[in-house]
């Protein structure tokens, strides 16, 4: 085996290891509620409150008192 063939074999092994690591990382991100699409990581947008429009809570937990006209 020549030095060039050995270098090519090592390069292919490194690529295989990196691809396996990427699959592992993508599965961990998916379990943390991140969507991995076409190599991009997209986070979910927080839900907005239907009463005041602020993010981070819902109508049930809204700190703003309900409007009597509702």
C-alpha cells in the first residue's frame, strides 16, 4: 500500500466518523425539540398569549387580568 492510498483510506475513515457523529448530534437536537432540516437548525417559536400577545405564557397563565367584555 502506497502512502497516497493510505492517506485516502484515512481520509475516508475520518469522513465516516464525522458523519456518524453528525447523526448522533442531530438525534440529540431532535430530542431537545430542535428541527434539523437540510442542515439547518430551526427552533420552535414560543407560543404567544391570546389575551395580551406576549410570548412565554398562555391565556390561562396570563398575568394580565381578564377583560370584562370578553
